[in-house]
C-alpha cells in the first residue's frame, strides 16, 4: 500500500509593507505596514486585503513587499552594553 504525503498549510506571521500614492499629493509615497497570519506562496489573506484596497480605498498602490517569519526561528537575545539617561 502506498501513502501520499499531505501538506498541511502552515500559517506564519506575514508582514506586508505597502507603498501607495497619497490621494491629495500623487507625487508623494506613504508607507502602510500590515501583519497577519498567512500561507505561502499564494498569500490568500494578503491578496484579499490588497483586492479590498484597490476597490475601496483612494490611494493607488505603488509597490508591496511581503516578508514571512521563519516557523522555527530561535529566540535572539541581545543585551545592552551601556546605560543611557534621557532627560
């Protein structure tokens, strides 16, 4: 008997950095950062959000950068080398 391996979609923290043209000043770009849990490589939640953006919001999209967290990344700790006093 032969078993096929089924892939279970793994949701990972996904960050989308969206650059868009400001409606009143189309020559200026504004940044919007959005995070959600999503599945690579098709990113259905991000695509659904961008579809909503293009149909419901005024700002025209310029570019979108999508970054996804590693599922098993180790915690990284950094310690301060000094002490800073702020008045």
